[in-house]
């Protein structure tokens, strides 16, 4: 897994966090990576890290909810290497969308939030898929030597032409109070992924989604250090059967597999990478956490300053 030699990848939101880890993972496997982000200093830092490790990477600054930016990123990737093979759509925007119910948020906030969480994925596929088709198979990864059932019908299937991985969340499957924009946007990612898989499968392009659990990124670690404490962090770990939260590398490893030739028969899948969070009976989790909170009355988390409402 992870032989991405001669392949070109775009990673949106690739400056740090999940996207940053993914960019480093794909580059370590031999891909030429274009990082697209709004944070110039972080994007440059990640590119420097990749190059220092012997990888190939460049960055572009832009908001991928804007159509012109998406067209430019695809054109730039193709102009640099002559092809496009992988698109990882991770751009998130952090606090770019508001918390609240349908009563609380404005229509402008809704449009902005869904523009980043859903419209950007539509635009990414719109311009990346034709570029992937024009690029065709990487040498050594074509269907020429196919010996499976497709030959019974006189033709080999298209495969390994392109890979699209969209980043959803466990919040696309489970809902939290006052999080209409984020939950709706991440649920939309799941629907987009499945529809794209049906539409682009015949072209040799697979489309899958990752649904991360609680991932402690660089920003998350800073928040914990500023406002949480060790018992509070342990509270989060106790929600997971594996008794830990995730790190960007956990997600990057799953993305790299879905981008590999080994995953050519996997499409339309929403893969939870969540340490088992979503498979548990919630009543059991609540009772376990209740006991822990009683035993640790002074615990703090980075959510303590956010009013979630009832």
C-alpha cells in the first residue's frame, strides 16, 4: 500500500491537521502533492517539511468554496506534472460557520457554512474528474492485463484512473445540539460521496468518504492545553472502545489505503475511523462517563466555555 509514484494529488485543507498529515503521507508514498489552503504560513511550513523529507509538494492559497479557485487548483496541479490522480477534499474552515439551530443562524451563515462543507466538494469533482480522465492510468496501473470477469464480455473495466476521498465526520451520522450547519454539511458529504461513486465508477474513478471521530490536531492540542486538564481529556478517551482519541496519522493512513490500487474495488463507502465510537450502545457510555465525572469533579474540557444549550 502507498506506492504513489508518478501520481499527482491535491489535498484541500492540507496545511495542517488531518489534511496536513494526509499530504505528508501521500508525499512519503511518492506522490507529488499540491496543498490548497487559506493559511499561507502553515501551508508553506508543511511543504517545507515534506521537501525536507525528500518528498514533492507545492502549495496554493485559496478558498475552495469559490469556483475560480477550484478551477485554478486543478489547472495548477496538471500544469506542474501533466496529470491528476488523487483528490482529497478536507477543507473545513473551523469557525467559518456558526453554531445554532435553524432559528438561531442567519441565511448568510447557512450559505457560507454549506458552501464550504458541501459546495466545495461538488466543485472539486466537477473540475478534477475531467482532468483525471484526461490523465488516464499511470504506467503500470492500467487495465491491459486484466484477467477477471470483465473479459467474458469482451472488455476490461476501467480502474485506477482516479481516486476521490471526501472527509465527512461521525457528526454526519450522529447529531449534536445546536450544530445544524456542521451536522447537515457533513451528512451532505456522505450523500455526495455515494452519488459521485455511482456517477464516476464507470470512468475508473472511485469516490469514498472518511468519517473521523475526535481527532486531536495541532489546534486541538493547543485548546486542550489552554482550557482543559488531564481528567477532562481522559473523559473523551473513555468514550472510545480503544480508550484513546485519534491523531491525524490515523486518518491519513485510511485515506492512503483508499487512494491506493489495492482499493480499486471499494467505492461509495463511508469509513468511520473513530476508535469504535459509533458502534456502542449509548446508555452504556453514559453510565460509564457518569461514574467518571462523579469521581473527578474538577475536570475541564475545551468545550466548557461553549454553551451547547438544551
